[in-house]
C-alpha cells in the first residue's frame, strides 16, 4: 500500500485555528455561567470570591489533565487564566450593580495614605467623598450631609476623634473606623454615637492596586440597614469580608500582627548587627533569603508610627513578645549545646503544629520562589 501523505502545514494550522476558536467559545460560555453565579452570590449576600472553591477547580483540572495525557501544570495555568477572568467579570458586575452611588462619605484622615486609597476606590464608583485631615476643624456642617463617616486616623488619636465626631452625625448615619485594633475604638464609637456603628480593619496596606480578594475584618457593633449595605458594597467591590467580634479580632491580631512584625523587626536588627552588609550577601542570595529580605525590607520602608501602634497598643503584646523571647532562648540553647536529640524533638513538635498548613505552605512558597528566581 502506498504510504499516506502527511497533512500539509497549512492544513494542520487550519485545524489548530479551529480548536483555538472552540477553546475561546468554551471560555465565553464559562463566563456566561459566571455571570449567573454572580447573581446567585448577590442574592445570598456572599463574597464574590471563594478560595476553597478555586482550590477544588485547580485540583480537578490537574487530575483531569493526567487522565487525558496533558501536563497538569499546563492545565492549572489555563484554569488560572479563566478564574482570573471570572474575578474581573464578577468585580465589574458588582460595581455596575451598585444602586446607592448617591451615598455621601466623609473620611476623617482622608488625606493620609489609606484614606486616599479608600477615597479613590469610592470615587471610582460614583460616590461623593469629602476628606478631612489634621488641622481641619470638625464643624457640624461637615457631617450634616454625611451618610457614612470613616475614621482613618492613628490609633493614638482615634478614640478622641470618635468622641468628637460622634455627636455631630445624623441619627441615620453610619460610623466606621479602619484601625488595627477594635475593642477600644468600637466601644468609643458606640458610646459617642447612637446610630449604626461598624468596626473595619483592612488587612492590607495603601500600596495595593485593587480591592480584589483583599481581606477586610468587620465587627458589627450596632447593626442596621446601612451596615448591611456597607458590607455588601465591600463584597461587591471584591473584598473578602471576615465578620467577628472586636475581642476575637484583637486576640488574632496579636499573633497575625504583633508577633509577626516583632519577629521581622528582630530579624532586621540582627542583620544590622551581624557585621555583614546586605550588599556583601547579595551574590550568595538564595531564593528563600531573598524572600525573607524582601519582607524585612518592606516593613522598614513604611511608617514607624503605624508599627509602633500595632506593636505597643495591643494588650496581648507583652505576653506574645515574652513567648517569642523564650522560644528564641530555648532554641539558642539547644543549638549552642549541639543537642541534636532536643533539636529534632523541637522540630517535630513545631512540624506537628503546622501539619494542617504544610501542604499549602509548600505550594505557596514554591509559587513565590518560582516568581523570585525569574527576577533579575
């Protein structure tokens, strides 16, 4: 039998173009379903983004790729692009859905970095935003038309400001703050103002480019229609809202902020006193060291007043710093004595504590390291 002639390059490319077209049509069909999912989420009042659901999507994609003979990494990359497109669509739909763009905001401390960031996002949605800052008189007229007032001032001043602002607000207004601690300021707002009060804590800095998937902790102090609307607005803008009590918030912030930032500051101080300059270490820099250095450098590029407040104002701070120092001293002694048995025992104990997070920790750190090694 004569040997079959191979298909020509133009014919093969034509087949490829048809498959590419089918892929794009499938992607569009997927986005059409995403639009319906957005409506269902809006009706139920849930967050736009679901991290656990996304993990399941990626895991199924990797599993299906193995079944059809495709590289799982390629499959996950495709799904990441599709999920990212879904994020953008849902965020856009959420912004279009906004029906109270006539709501008027006043941000006290609105000319600070975080105040400017929040103001820019709200103005983008068509809201009227007035910014008051240090030196501006808190006149009743500035608040008489305000529907929502947000306190964006340092923790050292926020209680005093809340006491001054509260009596100036309309009864049907909403009073919020965005401080890193909640118990004291939530109580102060509730005492100074008889209307709705909502404590908020954005778990990000003013350098983020988008609200998409950024976390905001919310403490309902005195709930009502405006509070519910405000939380809905945050979710529609793409924020992930975590509701809790002021007491639980401050307890968790002790670990998430106080302990973490203290550890980072100690690392920075130790590097400073090591006798070796950073420039000298750069040629030998491993990806892990570069990542560690990035987070240390990031902290010291920011406002010391903010970190002083985070570190010193949380009542759990002294206890957590004591635990840190004792843990460091214990591990120092083990290493100084060359006690391998004690080292392995301590290592195993810590490993058990991290067991539920280990897989995610490896995955996230691999992603970070892969990104870092691509940088010049």
